[in-house]
C-alpha cells in the first residue's frame, strides 16, 4: 500500500517535473520585482506568496473558461530564483498529464491581469509575464485638446489689445482733427486787419515779399 | 524722426528700454548665432568645452563688437536719421549700406518669428498633465508605443513629428501644418500689437520683455543649482579645453555670433540711437551695453549648464540602470544586488566568469563625459535638450511654462529690433504718404511678413530656417559691418568723425577706438569673411535630415543640398551684398545724368547734401 502510494507520488512528481521546466511547452516565465515596486514596504517572496500566485492563476483560468475544474494543484511552479523569477504551467485535470494550451492561459491572464497585479500590489512592469504582452491603457484625451483652449485665450487677449490700441489711435486722431478745425474756425472769426489786401499777420511772418514788377533778373537779388 | 511722445518716454527712462532691446538675439534658435544661448549651443555643438569658447568670444567682443557698436550708436545719434538716411548723408555712394541693412532685417524678421511660433506652440502645450513630450503615444493596436517614438525619444518625437511634422528631405515640401499656421498668426499679431505705433508702443513693451527673462533666469538658477549633477555641468562649462581653439570654426562662430548678439549691421542700432538726445554719451552707452550683454550671457549660462549637467547625469544613471536590469534578469540575481556604486566591480567579475553571456547582452557603455558632450544640432538646445531636462524636474508644467514665456519674451524683444529696422527706413524713404497712419503701415508689414512666412510652416520648413540662419544672417552682416567701418573711417574721414563724437560726448576719442576703428576691426572682419568663404567652399554644403526610414535612425541622415537650394543660399547672401555696389552705381548714373542736364543744377546748390555737416546741428 505504502509502496503503491510512493510510486504514484514519484510518478506524479516526475510528470510534474517534465511538465514544468524552463522553455517547456505551454510554460510561461514570470519575473517579479517587488523591491522596485514597493521599496521599503517590500514583502519577501516565500511559499505563501507562491500559493497566492497559484490561486490567482487558477482563478483566472476559472473565470476565463467558466468551468470550475481548475484547482490550485493544477498550477505548477518551478525554477524559482532569487531574482524573483519562475516558470509556471497549468495542467489539465480532465486529461492526464497534459498542460492547458498556452493560448488559453495567455488569454486568461490577459483578461484578469489587473486583478492579479492588484493581489500582489504590483503593476504590469513589476509583475512581468514574459511572453504575454499587456494591453496598454490609452492616455486620457479630453474632447478638445488643451492647447486649443489655451491658444484661444491667448488669441482673445491679443485681439482685444490690438482693437483697443487701434480705437484709441483713431480717437486721438479725431480729437486732433477736431482741435485743429476748431483752431481754424477760431482764427477765421477773429477780424483780420488788412493792408493792401494782405493780412497783417502774413506781412509780419514773412521776411518780405518779392514784387514781381521790379524783379526782372533773379541774379540781382540775393537768395533768401 | 523725433516725435514729442517718443522723446519724452525715452528721455525720462534714461534710455533704459531701448538699450534693453539690444542684448536681445537671445532666442535659442538654430545655428550658432543667437546671443547667450548661442554661445553655449555653439560650444556644445562643436564639441568644445565652453571654457575655451569664451576666449574667442571675448576677443571678438573686444576687437569687433564694442568698436562697431560704438560706431553705429555714434552715427545714429549724431546724424539723427535711420540707417538709410545716415549712410546717404555720409556719402551718397554708401547709401547702399542702409539698404543692405534693411534687406537683412527683412530676411531675418521673416524667419525669426517662426522660431517664436515654435516657442508659442510649446508654451500652449505646457498646460497639459502629463507634458505631451514626456510620453510616447501608443501604436494602433495598443500593444506598444509608436515605433518612431520608441526608437528615438518621446521628446524627439514630439519635436520632429508633432510640432514640425518634418519631411525626410528638403526637396519634399510636405503640407502646411495648420497648428503652426495658427501659432504663426498669433505671433505676428503679438508683434503687430507691440509695434503698432512704432517705438511708442515698443518702448513700453520692452520693459516687460527685457526684465522678465532676468527674473526667470534667476529662478532657473536657483532650481538648477539644487539639481543633482549640476556641479558636473558647471565644471564642464568652466574647464577650458584649449585644443579646440585650433579649429577655425570656433573662431568663425564666435565672430559671427557677436553680430547677432549685439545686433550690429541691422540698422536697428542707428535707428534707436537717433532717438537719443544729441549730447548723450554714446561711448559709455556702447561699453555698457556690450558689458551688460556679456554678463547676461555668462549669468544665463550658469542655469543652462547646471540643467545640462543634470540631464547628462540622469541619462548616465538611466544607462547604468538599464544595464543593471539586463544583467539581473539574465543571471537571475536578486534585486538591488547590483547598485550603481558597485556596478563596475560586478561587471568586471561577470566579464571574467561569463564573458559570452555578457557579450550577448550587448550592454551600452555608460560614460558621463560622453553624455555631457552630446550635441544636438539645429534647434536642439531649447526644444529637445531642455524640454527633456524639464520633464525630470518636479512640477514640470510650471517650469515649462516659465521657460517658454522667457524664451518668447527674449525672442520678442529681438523681433522689435528687426521690425524697427524694417519700419524706420520705409518711413524715411517716404514710400508711404505721411497722412497714412502708422498703424496701417505696421499692419501691412506684419501681414505681408505673415504670408511669406507661411512657407516656413511646411513640412520642410525647419530646413529652410536653418538655411536662412546660416546664410542670410552671417555673411551679409560681415560685409555690411566691413563697409560701415571703411565708410566712416576712410570716406567720411576718422578725424572728422572723432570731432563729431568729441562734440557729442565732451571728451576726445581715446587710443583704443582709434586703433580698432582704423585697423583692427576692418582687418578682423576681412579675415573672418575670407575664412568663412574658404570653409564653405571646401565641401558642398550639407544638412542633417530626420528620416525614420534611415538605417542609422535615430541618428540624423547627412544629405547634400540639391543645386537649386544651393542657388537660393547664394541668393540669400548676394541679395543684401549686391545692394552696396548697386546703390553706388545708381547714384553714379544719377550724377552723370545731372551733369549732362544743366537745368537740374540749381536745386543741388542750395541743398545741404555734401556740405560740411559740422555746421548744422541736424534736428528733424
């Protein structure tokens, strides 16, 4: 009895060893960087964490295929290093000594990646499944790009400034015109004293007035 | 040129605003030619330690910059005219200098505002969280990052793809980028706003655009010095590597960069100085401006280099960390067994025990000096290197906003000088009727410039801006400056000019000015010009293109300019330079025609042209 038990156990162990080894078919390598993710709050990777990992993978498989046949014992871990990295494989309990196809495992992990990450307080980068690419979340994009809004604000300020300056320029111009026309009107109202048909002011201002009758030759007069 | 309003503003302020406009050219635009950042960029690009670059810079300043600055200021102040009128007064044959200056100002204002457009684009994008140049966008099926972005960096991708949408070749023009057109329109609107009534509004705007950058620089200085790796950057800045002085390119760059830094040869200085009172001490002003400019350069270089040192250190740490992760993953060692400190000992140990595995990992060699030496060409310093550094700082949005506002105001104050250099000669030549309001003229100038500058918003726009920068703003300025000095010293005669300056400042010109004006400056300019031409002719001009399909991507691909582009380069250089002989020829023809037609003579006799202007105290 005991011998039979020992025999089955060893067969199972050998079978497991064959199923789970580096680069085995349908096996995946996992790399975990706890210290990078958590720093001082890092926990140590021990057998309990491994148990949790097996549980999470089993959970993922159950959710994906919706059949509750995957047990924790179906998930095999091997080659755990100090890094922390290891290989795992999921066996199929319905068929003897076979592994679940890699594509199924991959799809299951992909679907539940978030849950698995959160269980270990890690992220896609610190809990790496080496052959499984993660779907990156798209960046949050607002409906109107932010830069257009800022641009609109800047442009409004500039246009307001230009309009203000132009209007003040026009107003100054109008005021100057009005003042000059007022001054002209004022001058016209004042009585202009005339002498010989020439206003006195003009005679005062100009240095003299060349009488065309007497000037026959330009050269006889010194230039003004 | 003097109008009541303008005089009072400038006199009350003690000429401060207009002289603040002078240490401009401080945008970190392309090429080795812009102000303080240009000094540093030059050094970084030519793989020189900046400590050595300061030597040719100061020599150029002493023998080229300050003498020419004094010359232009004295000229403008004495003749009280803009550049075209001033040179026509000196000698009618030299009127071409003013026209050439005008032409250079036009060419430069066209492309310079496009650089401001880029700054504005980055500014309005700095309000997002996270900053758009810090993350790569995802590819179509969301399994990874966009390929072009992944292979180069997110910062490069945002600059080359999202901002410029650059084409792989200058011959391919691509399409007009609508977002750049919007920003360009906004930039020209701002320029219009500030120059709407000429120097009246410009004078007010300069207060803000000149003082604000100093504030931001100080803030960056404090922040920069607290960053890790800042000391490495500063040591790099101040250690002279004298072997680099053997490269003639360094001297050339220093000489041409002085022009841009002090805005010599643009005609803007003469125009600004014509607003000064006649008895102003222009000699003191010239020296003050040059010193303020250089001090600003040095002051600005400290935060810039501390940030660069920080960036280099972070890149070095990243390189080390990546190597460490690779090794840990390969050998399945526990985390944090290899740290940056014991990296070298681990590497040597592993190399001796498992050399094939280490070789298989293809580890990059991480060298801090190499990261410090890394150069970026083109508009790299501001838009690639600095933006990368800003992402690494805490509170990056605020730093980005501050940084780009500072760049924008620096560039804007440069634009004022350019636009003034375009505006004033047009007013002088009375091409527009006096009754037309100034607002209309400046509006028309801004509108025309905007329409022409649209071609810089094409896919190949930044290649064209590099061309304009390299050719339109270097050689013509040398030629103009050379003829300016020759014209004043040998045609107007230096003794006459000395008397004029003495009348203005109240003391005799000392030996330094005499020697530099007579011999050293023209000689230096001639040497620089011939060196430039020789270096250009040695090999066909080439450029580096951003081509995602290139094998060496993300390195830029080296390409030669096609012949039609080379022709345009020559045209850009020739156009301003041709103005000089053409104007002289034009005047000669006019003289000959006048001498043949005697009825036209009397009008010349009573005019003041060609008469001894020492007797008139010109005031217009």
